[in-house]
């Protein structure tokens, strides 16, 4: 259960190709453009579906009677995460390079050497919805680490509220001003970024790509964190982290000055 984050709802798709033997929930999504690639049994109760939305694959499940669709994590009787295992077994796994080519907003390190050149000691990627309050808390917690050499990459998605799409599209459309716009929005959550309907539509594919990438990593809400450890192993977490854990994963000292809103995460 996600206790400190904003959960994803069911996805929206766009493609064709329908088999009448598929259960009704899968046929319904296929009418919206979902590409169904394969299926497999999950015990006696469920069927797993390997599906594609745009360039990204993901897993869905239906009950054997075809009445219900599950878009989320499936656990067995012992509490083991079957979905994560199925992702490893059936889906092509995204890697660090997929994040580097995502549609993102980068906040560079503020650490410099004697020549005034920027020094980046760590990188961190976060999927966020601009209107997710937990994404804002993550932003507040991470800002002081930029002075210690942290480079932040924010990958916007839009699902939480009707205005999420406008705000996320406006951030991506603002190009060189995106980091400043993000700063303004996170400091003043009531900020309304400006973008017309044509501008929103122009960013639709980028936002869909970001959502597909997030699902490909098996992440289910915002903020979702992705980082590499000292061995180069990719790690993920969904939801707001406690402050000591942030310091630990970054391998950087915890800031001495604390935003009042973050006190409960000490």
C-alpha cells in the first residue's frame, strides 16, 4: 500500500486489433488502442496480459471469469510480489539510459570547483505529477542536496487532477525556463502555468511516453524515485521517503536546515 504518495489510476491507450475471445475488459481497452501481445496463466484465478501502449510494455491481469481487470501489484498467499517477478520474466526491462532519453526537467548541481565549473556527484530521477503534494515534499527535501553536488531529473506525468495535464505540458513546453517554472510551482502550489490547447496537444506524446516509461519500471504512483547504488544497481521507490533514507541513498550528509512541512519525515 502506498501511504506517502499519489496512486496511479487506470491507463488510457490508443491502438487497434481485437480478438473476440479476450475477456470484456481487455476488449474494451483494445478498442481504445491497447495492443495485446500475449497472455499467461497466474494460478487458477488470474490471467496475466502483456500489453503495449505506444512504445512501452506493461502487465495487466483479469480474473479467470473475465469479469474484472486488475491494474496494479498482485501478491501471492505469502505476500510475495508476483507482478515484479512477471515483469522480469515477460517484459523488456528499461535501464538507466531509458531515463536519460526521457522528457524531463533537469535541476543541475549547484556545487562548483575553483574554476566555477559545475560538479555533479550524484544523479536522481523522479517521476512526478505537478499537483501531487507528496511530489512537492520530495522536491522540498531534495533542494538542499543540490549544493552538495546532486543533479535532479524530474519526469512529469499527468493523471492526478484535470489540471495536471496542463501543468505538466506547460513545464515541458517552457524549455530553458522549465527549471524556473518548476521552482515557482513547487514553492507556490497554487501557481497556474499558462499554455493553450495547441500547446497542451503538442506535449501529449511526450507525456504518454513518460507514463509508459514509469509503468515499464513497475512504478505505481508519485513521487517515484530511481537511483543507482555504488555497484551501479538500479533501485526504485514509490512514495515520499523519510529524510534519513534520502541521505542514505544519496550518500550525502543530511541538511541541517529543515523545511517545516518535512518535520514529520525526520
